[in-house]
């Protein structure tokens, strides 16, 4: 099992998990949903994105670290954001690659990889994509099991987990529930002020985290309004 972190090189932390680096590039750390502009044109699929070492976030009603997960039976993308009110800061993103030919062993690799991400970045909340119906029942079953392995790994840290459909994520990030992957990736880069190549699975995971952050900001604003 290989866990690939899109950012600067970090030391190997487990015998069976390799944290690989990629080319560094400039990134604007803060973004606001006030900059949301739907209708971004298509761009090619890209890969690689910078990150920073995980640091425990300040925990209160307005500040939290969010982990987005895009589960897959072979590749599980992850994206980490710091959220404070309407301000969103990019932390890291990457992919957990399960390499075993045995499907049950791949589930174990997914579990271990997500557990490692949880331990390194210590998110306060987790967001994950819901399983959508596949034409192939076997693919749907495998995706559901991979998703279950990822969710179970988050339980070790006792964090709350939110679920979003692909349409909800696309609508929150691009303004269109029918947006394709290149459009989602481009909007993720725009909202987070990122430059360079962003791998597809990492982009999807960051989109899920952004979807959660957007809804969280709205819920917080609503709660504060009721208190006044």
C-alpha cells in the first residue's frame, strides 16, 4: 500500500507506507466562498499538489480542520482543509493506493492509509462521498466496502462524519450538479488559490471537503443569527 502526499518530502513513518514528494509550487493559503464563481471552463486532468505538515487546529465553534475522502477500491483520495468561519486554508492532499491483488487485503490497506492520514493531520470533522449506483453491481459492492473501510478508520479518532452525494459536491463547488471532473478540479484550484498540477483523486477529495466547509459556514451563520 502506498500513500502519496502531494507536497514536500517527509520521512517514512511506517514500514509499509511510503510518503512520496512531488514538485513544489506556489499556493495561496487562504480562500473565501465570497470568491465563488461558477462556470469555469474545462481543463485537462492534472496531478501533484503542495502541502504542509499536519498541525493540531484550534478547536471552537468557528474553526476546524476538515478531512475530505473520495473512496475507491484501488485509489482513495484525501484532502485536508483548515476552516475558520468563511475562510478556508489548504493543508494537504494526496492519494492512498492499495496495491494488493487480494480485495480483502486492499480493504486493509485503505483502512491503514486513512488511519495514518487521521493520525498525521488530526481533523476535527470528516466528509466522505456517498456511494452512487453503478451499472455493474460488483463495482458498486466493492466501492461500498472500500468506503466502509475508510469510514471505520476515522472512528479511531472519534470524529464526526458527514456524507455527500456526487451531485451535492459538484453543486457546492461549481454551481452545477452536472459538472465534469476537469471542471471540479479547476474550481477547487480557483477557490483554494492553488497552482500547478492537481491529481484527480486528490481534487475530488478536496471538493468534498470544500462542500462540507461551505455547508458548515452556512450552518454556523444560521446558528449565530438565531442567537441574536
